[in-house]
């Protein structure tokens, strides 16, 4: 049985958030076209996601060395393991997020931090870092109100770089952009983007 993990990184109401519309359109189409699959949904804004800091970093090191953790370190490691194990167990992952102030929402940044685990998602070799999750498929759904040149866009490219560290290269990217920059075309831009999203979900 295929398991697909849907990750949403927005807590804004759908009527104000195009990335939420993207998520809902992809999910609805995916459920209809993949009725036998197991779907797991996570909204990162509804989860306890402590920032990566000294407690978590020290806990990561101690686990790697087989050392005893403090209660505080163990509490944070339980959170890390929960999301790491969920990610590892999924065959396919869908991540929906907006561009906020040139980057991703902080909760998505924290979530990605949890996934950087040597011997789980990547390993070091004499030739350099090697990702360990080559078999996974990922769909990235993102919305941005303006039009950005590829080298200026810092949200989708940011997430892709993390996935590439893990060896994930089978990445489908769906973006709706320009709906705020061109308000007279807003509805058309969004509607066309959502149609493309529904079609992409059927093929994912």
C-alpha cells in the first residue's frame, strides 16, 4: 500500500491564501484518482515544532554517540523522531507553502531541520555527502503574489536544496504566481493554476 504524506505550511484561511487553494485542489484530485492509497495530512501550524537550537543539536549528537539524554533533550528528540519517521515511511510527499518575505514560513524551516539526520536521510563519504532517500517522489505546491526570476526566488529553491541533500530528485513543482502583481488577471491566473494542479495530482 502506497502512503502519501501531505504537508501544509500555512494557517491562513483559504479565501486569503492561494497556497491553501493549491493544497486543497491537489488533495481533492489526488484522493479521487488514487482511492487505494493511504493519505496522511499534517498542518505544521498545528504541530509543536521547537526551533533547532542547542538542546536539539546536543540531543542529535548524544544519540549518534549512544549517550544518555537529559529530559529536555529527550523531549525534543521525541518530536524530531516523530516527524522524521513519518517522512521516512512515506512513499510520496506533497508540500504546500507560500513565499513569505523571500522565504518559507518558519514552521517549514523547522520541519526541514528535523529531517537532516546522518545515516537516516544522508551519509558522509570520502567523495562527499550522499542522500539516502533516492526512491521518494515529492510534489512542491507554492504560491507567490509577484513574478520572480528563477535566481531571485528563495522559497521553492530553498526546499529543493534540502530535498536534494536527501537524494530526492523526482520533484514535481507547481507554482501559482503574479496574482497580486496583476490584479486584473488575478482570477484567471489562479483558476488556470488550480486546473494544472488537479491534473498534476492525477499523474503524481
